[in-house]
C-alpha cells in the first residue's frame, strides 16, 4: 500500500496539487532543483530529529502556553534590571493604536498602502525633533547600538576622517555593535576606536584624557547623556566644544525619557544624536522591543550622509494641499542597493507609531513629570541601598540607573542576585566581568513603575541577603 501523503493543516503549500502548481510555475520538476546552487558539502544530510506534528489547534496552543509558562518574567518578579532595556509603563492607548490593522499590516510602501501611516510617522519625527532640539529625525533602525555605529560612520563620511573617541562607560553591548560597524571585515572604510577613559569620581568622561587624545584624525567624539552607569555628564558642553576645536563631530547618545528633566543634546552642542525609543512607548519584548534613531540639523551635508530613510511634508501641485514624501531616497539601500552608504531596513518602523502616541499623550508637562518621578525614585533607592552596611554607591549624579559596589560584603553580585531571585526580585545587572575596575558592582534600574513599597522591599531584601 502506498504511504499516504501528509498534508499539514497549517501549511497550505504542503498539499500535493498546490506544490505541483508552484513547481510548474517556476519551471522545476524536483524540489532539489531549488537548492542546486548550494554545494553538496554544505547541505544537511539525513532528516532532522523533530517531534511529530501537533494536528489539533488546542493541543498546539496548550503546548506553547506550557512552554512559555517556564519563563520567569517581570509580571511574577519585581525587577531592577536595566542596562539598555528598561521596564517603563506603556499606556493602554499606545497598545490600542499600535495594534490597529492599518499600522500593523501596512508595510512602509508608498501611497497605495499609506492609510495614515506617513502622517503618523511625520508627527513622530516632529515631536522627537522638538524634544531633541533639532530639525531632522530619521526612520528608526534596529536599536541604539546600530544607530550609534551608523552615526559614527556618518560622522566619518562628513569629516573624511577615520577615528572616533569613546569613553569607557558605554554599554558593552553597544560597544560591540559599534566595533562591528566600524571594522573593515564588515564595512569598507574602517574606523579606529580609541577609548578616552572615565572620571572615577563621576563615572563621566575624563576631560584631560580626552584632550590628550584629540587630533585632526578624529572624526567624532561619542558620549552618552545619561551614561550607561546612569551618570549625567556634567561636562557635556565642554566635550562638544573640544570635539569641534579639532573639526570633529559631537555625537551624543540619549535616552528620550530623560528629556523632560535633562537639557536636549543640541543645546550643548551635539551635531548628531542617536538613541533608542524603547523607553517611550515600547514594552520589553524578547528580542524585538528596541528601535534606534538618528537626529541632526536640517542641513544638506547631514541629510546627504544619513543612511536611513527620512520623511517630510510638502505642498503638492494643488494649492493648499499637502502630501508626505521621502527625502533624497536615492541615499538609501532601497535605491542604491550595494552602493549605499549603509544597509538599512524597516524592521522597527512600527515603533514610530507607538512613540508618537506616547509623546502626544504625555506632552511637555507629562515628560517633565515622568522624568522627575524617575529622578525621585532612583535617588531614593540609591540613598537606601547606600545606607546598607558594606554597600557603597558609586558616582555622584544619576538618572534611572546607578552603580552599587559590594566589595565589602563578602558576597559576589551573582550570589546576591541568586538570593534575591528566591525572593522574587531581579537584582542589578552584574558589572564585574565587563567593568573589572569597578570591582564587585551591579547596575540597578529604577523607573516610574517602581513604588516606594517596591524600593523599600528591595532594600529590606538586600539587608537580609547581606547579613
């Protein structure tokens, strides 16, 4: 008896007649013809060791729910983890609008699939530009790290130079992305990365070391406000002036949720600004909750060298009628393809809608209030933890995140975090491997979602764990 052909209930193309029609359409008689360009030695031989397919929808759903239930989440635990992906509150209206069909399903495309999407994105650019004190904001790229690397490459093209100065207080993950985008194995025109050092008292840029490393080879000085350690760079204006003194660009990384209480980067001399939208309207997601942007002055050289898509509003041939259009589309990889300055995509374009709704909902007063709340909460936590025996809080100023050192407690951060997890608390990010000069330290994150009771609970748990 011939073996019955298996047709998967969720995969229409597994039906023999559908498969045959598709093969005929592309002109092949054997599916192996699709893989003819792949050398034999690179092909997997045999069959994958996979379980039998689940035929019932209920069975499949139950299996997925049981698998996901194994995760330990911030719904079950009180979290003080940060380091680049933070737990902020996302208003319900943001989720409602982001999940509307015209935004979720309509690709970037053109006017045929606009459905109000271009207008929503234009409002995003306008509001974020106002917060940053600049004129132009790009379509987003994958995350802050990608945006930082592309901003540095953009500065290199603007200046014709190939060195960037970066302080040592940058996120290890972002630094890895910057290195990837600057190295010749990945991209042409390699850029040398020179570390500028940090001030041990403030956690910010060491001005004297920066001065010593400035030269006419430097394309950009990159620094962040607030920094990875939560420190607020008190010498931001001086750093920008020093960069300009040798003809370099001042490139600043910023967390947008801080802009209600911290001066916008352009006000202290930033030429190119980058950051992540995650803090203004995006949930923490498994690998998808990030969205990096680039912003700058509305000047021809900057527009020409930005690799990301930029949209604007323009008057049409009909008086009083306006439309939305892309600025210099020939710059991007969509038109220039492999000749483009950098390869870009629309992987995180949807998050412009969420950020736009969030900013419109908050307004200037709301952004100020959330910034003040984060300042109060994080500094209250910083004070309480600093009073615990054996714990020392490093650096003077902080926004949202701060560093606590546990050298004198006799316990490692890993041991402390393990004990805290037993109390359903996610402790601070362990910095001991990436920043050995800080000793046995952790980065704690406190946002507007943390109540006084939450912070008191953390402090009490730490005291108990450190007995």
